[in-house]
C-alpha cells in the first residue's frame, strides 16, 4: 500500500509539472511570429496623409475664397455696345439725324484675380473683340453704310467686394476703370471711305457677379459689367473728298460666364 501511494504521488507531481510548462509556453509570445513581416500593410504614417486629387473635395480643401487666394479664370464673353448717342459730321458739317452703330461680338476672356482681404479683391481682364461699324440717317440716307471694322482691346481693372468669404456661393459687386485701344482697323473700301482710324479712349465701369465652388479648387463664375466709354472715329477716302467724323457713346455691356481655378 505504501508503495502504491508513493507511485501515485510521483505520477501526480509529474502531470502538474508538465501542465505548468505547457501554460508557460502558451503565455510567452513567440518572438519570431511577432517580428515576422506583414505583407501589403499600409504604414500608419501614410494613413490620412491629406492627399487630394485635383477634382476632389477633401477634408483639406478650403471652402470658399479668402485673403491671399489667386484665381485664374477662363470665360466666354459677350460684348454688347449700347450706341447710346452719336454725333456725325460730314466734311465738317453736322449731319442732322445721322448716327453710327457697332455690332455685338463674342470671344474668350482671361481673368487674373487676387484677394487682398477676405472681402476685397482686384482683377484684370484681357480679351480682344472685332466689331463692324456702320452709319445711317440724315445726309447718309436710311440705308446702313458700311464704314469698316476694328479690333478693340479693353483691359479692365476692377476692385470687387465679396459678401460671403469662405462660403461656396459668394456674390460680389465691383467698380473699375477701362482703357480701350483700337487696332487692325480696316475701312469698307466701298467707294465712300478707304481709310479708318479711331482714338484711344477709356472710362469707368461697374459690375456684379458671383463665384460658386464646384469641386476642389474649381469655381464657376458669372459676371455682368457696364462700361462707360465714348468712341472717337473718322473715315475718309484717299482724295479727301469725303471726311466723316463720329463721336459715339459705345457704353458696352459685357456679359461673361466661365470656369476658374483657385491657387
């Protein structure tokens, strides 16, 4: 009996020793497993790095426009001369009832705008449009007489006040000044005139419009400008038997719409 008890005690002690060793092995981390490389794992440092595509609105994209922003805008523009009043002289004599008219024109327009403050910006537009000029009435008769054509370069500098900085929809009003150069002028060569010229002119302008943030740094812009300028032009033939001088309030309304990118 004593020998049996001794054998049982030794057996139980061996089982306890083996169980303890197994538990200890299970609790201890496997260093080789922990240090093994994990394939295709994205490093935590790269998660949420702020990368945003050019046509994406992300958490890092600034909403709206504000101080320090630069906008480059490409628009389609329509120039609509109003021809408010004309004074026409033929060989120095006032032609009662005669007046001139200028055709409408559409062209692309490039604008650069800088935000001085959150609300105040300054922009410069550049475009050039070609217009046909005709005259009629009084001594010239009721039929339109083709005088010729001219290209006009009207750079306009505008200061605008934006009402909703840092918002997607941002309306504004502005005031500015326009200078007009006439170039590439061609007389009609219709037997009445074969020489056409026009003087440099300029005047104030007012405008109203809005910017709307579409996606990312891309904006849609719509704008209406009213420019107040007078045109001074003269046409004659080579023999100077006919000399026509005209003074006209062109006062063009300029309507534009286009896409802009904010830097």
